[in-house]
C-alpha cells in the first residue's frame, strides 16, 4: 500500500519493498524531495524569488493584497540514501535500516508590514508606522545518519519502529523580533526605530557541505496495527508517528546579537534609506544600537512532528483514509488530509491522491504514483500539491518527491 507523502513529515527516504519480493533480504534507495508553502505568498511569487526574476510593482501589490496580519512560510528540501535489511519475510521479526540524509528547512512567520519593508522599503509608510512585531524566521541546514529497527508482531498485524539519529549541524540563522516598529515622517526627514530582537547564527568561517558547526541527536517512533477480525473483508489500519524529537548543539563560535533600543534619525532624506541604500550621517555608531555579538553555544530544536493516520483497506483495488499531523515550530497549523488510492491486481502500479488543508499553506491536492517495473525495481514520484503547478498564481504550497529503490 502507498503512503501519501507531504513533508515536513515525509517518509519517502525509506527503501521500498516490492509487493512480490518476499524472498528479498536487502533493499537500497535514493530519494529527494522539496516542499514550499505559505498561507499568504503564492507559488508564482515564490518561484520568481527562487529564480531571481524581476518583481514588478503589480506583482508585489498583488501579494500585499493577500497578506494576513500574521503570515506563515515553510520551505524544506532533502536528499537521502538508505539501506534496509530483513530476514525471511514470512518469519522475520525484525527489519533494520541505515540512512544518510542531507536536510534544510526555512520556516517562520512575519507581519504584513515586514513584507512591505522587505520588498518596497519604507516609502509606503510616509507619515505611518510599520509594525514588525512577532516576526520569527529560522534557516537550518544539517546532515543526519539515521538508524532504525522495526519489530513485527508474531501475527504480522502490528509493527513498531524505533529510530535514533546522529546529527551534524552545518548552518543556523535565526531572527526573533519580539517588538519592532519604524515610523517615517511624512516629509521624509526623520525615522524613529524601536526594536527588541535577537539574532543567532552559527560559525560563519565554514559553511560548506558537511561543515561541523554543531552536533546533536534525535529519535523517531512509528507504530502500525490492523484493527478487527483478520478474516473480515474490510480492514482498518491505524498508524501513529513521532518524527525528529531532538536538537542540535551549535558550538561556542556561534554569534548571538541582541537589540533593545529606540533611535531617532534626522537630517537625511529618510524615504531614501531603505529603498535605495542611502547613507545616514550624524547618527550613533551601530554598535550602540546592535550590541557586539556574544560568542557562545546555541541549542536549536528540530522541527518535531506528530502524525496520526487511519486507512480503510477494501477487498477491491481501492483504499482511502484520513491523515492528521502537527508541528512544533513556525506556527504551522495542524494539517489534515483525506486520501484515496487504487492499485492494479498485481500491485505493480498504483496511484493515490487527496485533498489537504493546513500546515504552512492552504488548500492542497497531493498526488502520488508508484510503479514496480519488475520484482527488483520500484519508483515512487509525486507532488504535495498538483494545483501548485497548474495554477501557480492562485495557489499556495507546492512540492515534489521521488524514491528509487532496488531490492535484492
């Protein structure tokens, strides 16, 4: 049976066992995935930013009209290589897996005024105050060596997976603006800035792939069981999962900046400062506003996810169910998916899809296709929101994933 994949709780990295490959004891996989979503910013705008395209005034104005008082954004990307081993399929009680994963996430929330300041400067706020309270953004890049052990009950109706990972922290950037405002006088001759914020960043002397700027560990757990009489025509499967319960301890070369100040700038054309990079003269040295960084250790928790899934398996080629999940970071909303799927009689081809709402984006339509070209190879491809590629200007959230597995 196929599992709909939608990250940040995407389990696409695990090796896939073919339906007709019970005699195989080994399986390897290569996988990749990305997911981007926002409840305010559309897919077309995110694509333009990623490609470095020109954002004209009409495009920015359209996005500003969609902004909420507080807006969410989440972007995730990963690639992985994994190996799994099991005993004889009919009698084995254990299955083991080891995986290397490179993962990067960017998530957080921002105010509508923060968006306008970032893309238009302070010209729209002449005679007004731009409020950027409760803006929080985190960018983290890490590598993961993951070990898993899966236990099967004697009747094969239940299984439990226990996982432990060793983490390498490559890069961290995090900004927390608790209170922030920028007032620009209507004639552009002065700016008043009030802020209370912190900014963390890992060691900047080495940011290449695999740079050892931190270390940590995490755990994951998964439980599946079938309910009811095993001889019944219809079967219900219940799954519960916990992913990424852990942290990264960044080394003592990390920088910690703090800002807690009020500043009044005069004697310049303040309307030109943020837009065209104008220079302020006769103002306090920046070190008196942004305190010199402190070097110290930082602890950053991973994006913990919890997931519950119910699947109804029919005696036919169809199945369906409901999937609910929640995350501990970036103010992501609970995510709910209703899904259904179909497979051929020989299980060599299957397709599943559904409708989802929540997370960082809004309404999404995931789609997944699985194909076993023979008893050795299998391919899984899909998108977390097919509508994101059909109508990018009207939709929120997009993503692609792929898993290529070989069993032997």
